[in-house]
């Protein structure tokens, strides 16, 4: 049994020298144990002689002729060795041993060993990213020139790997990064290393943080917050070292509370004879639209031209809810202005309904599409995207309080009624909602545009017109006539 003792937990150079010598001597992986410094090694380390580094009988050896290590292995080794898995040294040597017979093995992501090492590399890369993102320096007095000190608790042995990034990024500063394992210090010319530290060795704050708090609070937008994604990217373990995280709960609660209060003040109870002051309700609608313009609750915002919010009178008695904006809507920033919108306008005219008295919106506010050359082709929103946009639909309903909502298509029906049920099963009957309103379901006008049979298309168009007319009549009956005086226009 060969026992290799490495100088440090991330001693890539020591591992490489030892592995080169072991391969040259044809020592199989099962005959090697590994340890670090004074730590214990694997199961057999206690039974093996404790060599200080590479055993003396292996040091003169050269790699076997004709055996070259793939470049991808060197990069994998450099990162995987920084992982905390105690088996990392043995796993890497096993892979190196197998590469002699199968040089392209490292490209086989289905191989369990390669897959496990890949997962370790991804974990190390994530930890390196977290360190770069969440290190916060605080200024402390240090002789004639002040020093900036930060505390960080990495999951893996990444401090030395990341040192170069901080030297390049903060070359003009004098700084120190303290971690439980080691500390690194930069004086503007030389990078040095010291022993590990504790949180008590790091400063608690400085005057700059008060300015940062003010700036962060000023730019904070609760519409951009996705709690699940935030916790995934910034786990709570890092919060104690970040000055801005102490503000996040109160900023979210405060901003959404102010928004809810404004909407509540503008939208009285459904059975109240007066539906609120026009100026207040239009201000509330403008606030909602402004918040939605910066929404990043789902990935669709990245590929769309912008948020397409609802439009129409804020006292509308009938709300039409479509699926999502299309290509034309995305470019115009308004709902129902493309081919489907034009067909809707024609059907509304045939039903005797003035579009200007309706509130039109979509279940999803961004255009989901796939690209085919220069064209953007519609793609149906998924459940996650519908759920992400549910906040905006609920706020529109809370503000406008229409007695009747007409869902155009399956996506809109799901947004209002939840999953389950086909258009055929849901169509033609009222679906009571929790706030006392009624939801009705019909087809989306784009469905009519896709029908290849002209006769069937005409029949379905008449049914669609009848659904619109019935929805309007039902809304008028529940509201007692009139309506449509207050205009919320983009």
C-alpha cells in the first residue's frame, strides 16, 4: 500500500507529482491511500507508512512513454481537488488510471466516475461564484493607509483559487479576506497567506454601509424579486455578511403593503354603490403598470420586448383575459392589436359591444416564443409562467373588480380557475370566484384563425360572438347597467 500525504487540502501540484510517479510505477488505485497534512486519510491510511509526500522510490520515475493527459483532465483536476469530498484524490487517480486505456473516457458524461467528478467541479465553481458575489469589504484603520477586510465562509477549498480574481479586481486596494481555513492579504504589490480566522476578527461595519443602505433602498423594486430564485442564488448563510440583506424583508413587506393599501383604498367592496374615486383608481392602475414594467418573476422577460399590461377603463364591468401577448402586441406594448385582436374587434362589433368599455389583459404579460430565423413563433406558456404572473392578474382584479371575467382560451381559464378541465367542459356556464365575481370560458380568437375548414370556422365564430354577447349581458345585469366611464389608457 502506498500512502501519499499532501501538504494542503487543495495541493493540486503535490497531487499531480504524486500521481505522475504512481502511474509511472504502475501502482493501481486500490494500492494507494491519500491524506492531507496531519489529517487522517482513507480507510487504509492508518495501515500504510506515513510518507511525507511522494515516496522516495517513486520520485525519480517518469511517466510511461506515450501516455499524455488530456487537457480537460488537468482543468477538472484543478477544480475537483478544491472540493471537500475526502475521496477526491482517490477518485481523480482512478480516473487518471483508466484514461491510460480509454483516453476519451473523460468525454463520457454517462460514466459514473466522470459524472461524480463533474458534479464536484460544478459545486466548486458555484462556491467560487458565491465568494466573488458575496464578499463585502469593510474599511479599518491600519497605520497610515487604511485596509479593507472581509469575512467569508466557503463550502470548499476555493480561497487560493479565487485569490487572482480579487487581486485583479481590487489591485489598488490594500485588503484581506479572512476565512476559517486561511486568510489572504494584498498590499498592492504582493499576495501573502496567513492562518485561518474567526468572524470576531472581521470588522462589523463602516460609514460607507449607511450610504449603501440608502442607495439599495432607493433602487429596490419588489416586482423584480423572485424569493425562490433569490434564496437559491443567495442562501441565507451568506446574509449575515451582506449589509443590504438586512433591508430585504422590510423593503418587500413595506413596498407591497403600500401598494396593497393604495389598491384597497381605490377599490371598495364589490357591493358598494360607489366604486371609488376616479383619480385614486387611475393612480393605482398606473402604479401597477409601472411595477409590472420591471417584472422579472419568470424567465420570459429576458426574451421579450417588454411587459404588455392590461388596458381599458378601471370601472369596466367585463374583463377579457387572453393567453399572452403575441409578436405584434410585444412590439406595440398593448394587448390584442395583432391578427387575433383584429378578429376580436370584429366579433365585438358583431356582438354590439364597444371595446372601449372592456378591460383587456392577458394571463401572462410577456411574449413566449421560439425563433425560426428572423421570425418569432408563439409558444404556449407553461404552468410556472402562469403562476408567476398570477400576482398581476389578482391586482388587476382587485383594482377593477369586474363582476364578470371572460377567459379566452385554456391558458386564461387555468389562470382564473386553476388546472383541470377543457374548454368544452368549462364553456357555457358560470364559475363563481372567491371575490363574488363570475368567470366564463370561451375560445381564444387565435383558435378561430387556425381552423382550416371555412364552414366550421364560421360556426365557431358565431359561437364566439354569442359568448361575448352573453358575457357582456351578464356583466350588465350584475352591475345594474351603465359603466365604462373611467379610462385607464397607456
